[in-house]
C-alpha cells in the first residue's frame, strides 16, 4: 500500500447538532506524514431549510497570500431559500473566516443563511495554507 490514513479519535454524534473537529493523518511508504484538521458539521434540517452549495469545500492557499473574508464569496455556487425554493443572492449569505495566510495550517470558513421562516443552514469551506 503506497500510503496509510489514520483517522484520529473523535467523539462524534450524528444525532446531536454541532461542529465536530476531526484530524486525518496520512503517511506514505517513505515515512512522510501529513495531517489535516477538518470540521464535520451535523445539522438537523428539513426541506423547509435553506440550501447553500459551494463550488469547492477544500482549497489550498499559498503562505503569505493576501485574502479577505469577502474573497470567499466567489465559492458560493447556489443559495436557495428552501430545498426547492427561490434562488437567493450570494450577497445575503453571512461569511465568517479567521483564515490567516501568515500561518500554515487548516482553517474553516463558515457560510450561513437564514430564510424567511427563521431556519438556518451552514456549510464549511476548509482552507489549507501551505
């Protein structure tokens, strides 16, 4: 086998909403190891909840590259007020990011939209700074 993946232990419940951290470590035959920290988001949603789809859910940025939170809006592919509802402008999505390109590592960018029924939906873009 050319590589080995290890999923580090995490307490995860698919019935309790929340953001759960997850680490994945991969080692190749030469002994080189790489690890990424991801967040798994568990949400209890129905067809009445909004939908957000991104073009990518994992991206890589070079160390030191200037980036603003608003730059991540371009990854929004689709936003709907509910599963078969009207399209919503990506400008209405709230984005929260603490990406620091002056420090290598993985970061989460949270996209959230709340519809007219006060129902929310969130997706995560993972950003790896190399």
